[in-house]
């Protein structure tokens, strides 16, 4: 039986709706269903911020009471929840190891795996994008092979390149811009996950699925140039 969501006040102008404490597609689908339901409300709902397991709802406290917003949220919770079976599925190219994946060898040794085995397992997964955040276009991916789960680095790096394919804890990710990171870098994709002058700027969306396939280092320059021109080097297979 699904647990009832909890509504928690956050200051005088926001309410957090918590659906659980686990990372799961079922919980996230409930979050996204409520988010979609509230998108059409308009004023006094000002903004909604979805996460893996909760939705933060900002409202106009000058014109509406906590009780009124609670009633709107409860009405939204009655909306049907659909699993993302018809979501988009992306096949994303990755150059693994070497200068593109500086942690791959050490990462494999930690798990008593060859680099090839790490790559095989990483490419075998079907990853669900739970949320976009931390940086513009940064995709948090669930669905990592449990054998690859690894705590984050004890010492974060000050910067890793855009397109880095990383593993941290039970998640994988594709970085969208150059930024600090404590995740393990096992490869890099030529895909431009975020381009400010593109419409939409973020290539991936919460609710999409991602799979990875390995490409050779020699293919990187042409794929990267094509991606920078706005060409779709990730394959949209559904």
C-alpha cells in the first residue's frame, strides 16, 4: 500500500509534499503527477520544484492561506498517476577511460573488475532521469547496476569537463557544464546536454530514459563538433 504523502509547511509561503524516502520510479511518478496537476492552477501557486521524492510548492501568502493551498494540493493529489512507459529513450555515446574517464581503471580495481567489465555493466543499464538540477541540464540517473554502486570520492575535484559520465553512490549522471564534482569520472559524452542558445536549452528532461553505448576516442572530435553545431548525436530511439 502506498504511503500517504505528508504536507509540511516551509516558512509562510511554501509547502513541501513528501511522498517517501526511497529513490524509485513509483514515488517519482507520484511527484511528477502532482507537479503536472498544479501547473494548470496558476495564481496563487507561484512555482513548483520537483525532486526525487517530494514537491516544493511556493504560493502567494498575501492572497491565500495555508488551508486554501492545502486544499488545492489535495485536489491535485487526486489526479491519476501514470508510469513513464511512453517516455523518450535516448542512446548516448560515451568515450570511456583514458583522458576521457580518468577514474575508470581505479574504479574497476575497487570492484575487482576490468575496465571492460565496468563499461559492459554501465552500458547494459536502462537509466531513468529522476530530475534535472544542481547545474542547468544536469541529469540525475537512477537504474545503476548495484555492482557499480560506489561512495563518492573523499576529495572532490574542483572541476570536471562538461559531458563527463560519472558514478556517485547508487546513481550515474551526465554533467552539463564544467563544474566541481565528487563523483567518479568513467567517461565523457560529446552530447551537449545544455546549450543556452538552443530551444529548449536542456536536451534531457525528467521522466526520460537513457542508455549508453561506447565509442572510440577517434570518434570524439567529429561527434563533439557536430554536437556543438546543435546536431543530435544522441539517438532518440523512442
